[in-house]
């Protein structure tokens, strides 16, 4: 879906074709699983690696095998941050936006 949307943006607004890759990266990474290194509270290990649960199990097991201390979150965790973005084409005025599924943000045009 993300790749199709990026292709649609590039095809619909040819003057934005040079930004196709940037749009695809933003849209794809907004939904990609995230990780955070470090503690959130006193008493937690400074070496703690917080990871969203959508990483492949083999990846998580390999991290543990290599000595990482994992805190496995659920599939989506608001503590992983919020990434929202909008763009307005300076030539056509077209507006596009995306909001992070981890929070209650929204992309709204006027």
C-alpha cells in the first residue's frame, strides 16, 4: 500500500517525482516497528532495548543471543514517539499528509 501511494503521488504530480523516494520513506517508516535504547524510569537498566512487537521473532532472539536486554512492547506503543507530516506542493498547492498510528494525530487540509 505504501509503495502504491508513493507511485500515485509521483504519477499524479510529475513535478514532485523527485520527491517520490522521500515520500515513500516517510510513509513506510511511519508504520515500521520502532525501538528505543535506554531506560524510561529509574531502576530500569540503562542498557535496556525497548522494541515494538512487530519485529520478526528471529530478529528479537538474535538480539538477545548477542546480549541485549529487551523490553518487548506490544505491536504498537505510544512511547515509541509520534511522527506526523504534511507537504504542500508550491506549484499546484496540492496537500498530502500522514499521521502516526501510535497517537491520536491527524493530517488535515484546509
